[in-house]
């Protein structure tokens, strides 16, 4: 009994598949001779397997084409995003440099006019921008910091407490 069940399963499967395909076949094939009945299920099984293989191949080809299209779209969009990011980054860097150049000019003007008090707020802004600035502007910020730290920007009279007569 144990040996007959595994042998009967393929036959039952083949008969089940052949019964599914009977409606599509012409009536002439249904009246097969008794000796051809054993071969008919094999032919139907083979047809079903070939049909399944063909459908699987078609599905795989369609999936491969879809994946290729998606990959191409991603490459195109990725390139566009990278270019947009590069352009925006350059614009932001230019804006930061322009703002810093304006602040540096204002700090220098305050120092030349012996007005040290307003420079601290501007220097705080410059320190915040410093890492994103061009090398030349970073060097100017460092010079201004050193100048203000040394006290060279403050005239002698401003360093002493005012005396009243």
C-alpha cells in the first residue's frame, strides 16, 4: 500500500490536468482508443508543463523588462536630483560667501571708525558661517578674530575708563 500511493499520485495529477484541458480540445481527441488513454494523460501533462514553462518565461521576461525600465528611470532621476542638489549647494555657498563678505566689510568699517561694540554681533554671525565659506573669507574672519582678540582695533582712549574732571 505504501508503494502504490506514490505511484498513483502522478497518475491522479495527470488525470486531473487532462480533465482541465478537455474543454479546449476538439471532440475528436476525446474519443481516444483504450490503449492511447495512458499516453493521452502524458501528452496533456507535457502540454500543461510546456504551457506553464512558456507562461513562466514570458512572466520572467516581462519582469526583467520592467526592472530594466525602473532602473533606467532611477538612474535618470538620480542624475537629475544630483544636478539639482549640486546647483542648489553652489547657490547656497555663493549666498553664504556674499553674506560673509558683507559682514567682513562692516566689521572692518566699524574697526576703522573705532566702533568695537557692534563688531561682536557681526563676528558671531561670521563664526557661524565660517565653516561654509571660501578659504579666502575664512582667512579674513581669522584675521579679524585675531585683531579683535589682541585689542589692536580698540583705541587707547576706549580701553581706559573715561575720567571725569
